[in-house]
């Protein structure tokens, strides 16, 4: 990444948490326009807090966070609409009567304000988003009737329908089978290149994202390491963060973690 390029997310000695509970401490980190950044770290390391901070749901206790040159501190600043967010995947009720296209149209409401009527243009944007994830043929299918991987593609399309500058993905591979996990990561890598998006991907699947990301950010309440994957994924660095939970084989890093997510 050229150093001169635009930082669009900039943490400057930012600390987040609640009185008496520090979730992320003294983070200084710049993410540049067009970068693909993977965020890794053990459970409870502050990954979810980082996500909430970028979404404007948590202001720093100390220090600063600027997003798109905006440090206004207003949680609902119009700049937030430029962040397309894929939350951790919940279970979709098979019987919930919402179609694929209706789901993706929800991505337009964030940019519209709820009261404006959607237009033909909004629908065209939503269909275009579905085409980008290869789900346009399923536009009228009930969301609950799709496989987990197909649903995840629809949720990515919903984020794209906002026409965001940043795509923020929180554990996008959780709960999917291994082939589908790879397909989702390949799709994200493809969208990053094709749409020129800045991608921030929070994950515990280090091996899966390693070939695709420009940089990895390793958290353990503090910013433990940040840089190209080869610099961050060094056994001595990882042992300090993951301790006994880390097994290093010749090809892969295996992190024996408790995958129960605490919401």
C-alpha cells in the first residue's frame, strides 16, 4: 500500500470500553482507501469493539477516531451510510416471509431514511448488488429457503446496496461448511478488487484469509501487531497472543479456540 494514500479510518491513541472495563486500549491504526484488512485475535480481544467503533456505536473514552475525515462524534452522521456492514450471521427463520430482493432493498433504507418511498432506481441498485454476488436469479425466493452460504451472499448484497466505500464483515464464515467458507472469502476478495472497496474483515479463520489480505491487524485488548500477513503470523508473536491454544503445523496455524460467541 502506498503510504501517501488516503487513510479513511484513523484510530489515534483511542481507548474504548465502559468505566472500569477497557475493551480496546490505546489503539493507533490507519486504514487506507482500497485496503483489504483482516482483523484477528482471541475471543474477548476487542474485535467486536473495533467493529462497533467503526460503525459509530461507541465513541472513544480517550483519543480520537476519524472516519472519512469526520470526527464529529455524531453516531448517526451521514458518513456512516458509507459503511456496508455484515453482522455475525444469525439463524434465519425458514417461515419468515421476506424475499431475497426485499432483504437487499433493506440496504437502501439506511441511505434513504425510512420514510422515503423506494424508487425504480433503488430497485435497480439492489438488483445490481444481487448480480455482483451471483444471486439475482433468486430475487423472488424466500430468504429462509436458501442455504446458509446463499443467505450470506444475500446479506453481502444488502451491504453493497448501500453503495458503501467500506465493507465491514464480522465473522462472515462462522457456521458455514468449509467449502462455503472458502467461497464467501473468494467472493469478498473479488468484490474488493472489482468494486474498489475498502474491506475490514473480522475473523478467526486466519489461514483462509491469509492469501487475500493486504494487512492483518492482531488484537489482544491492545494493537498487538499490524502488517503484511508474513510479518504478523510469526510463531513468537502468535504464541504471546494465543498461548497454549496455538498449534503450528508446517502449512497452517491451528488455533484451538472456544468458538462460542458471546453476544
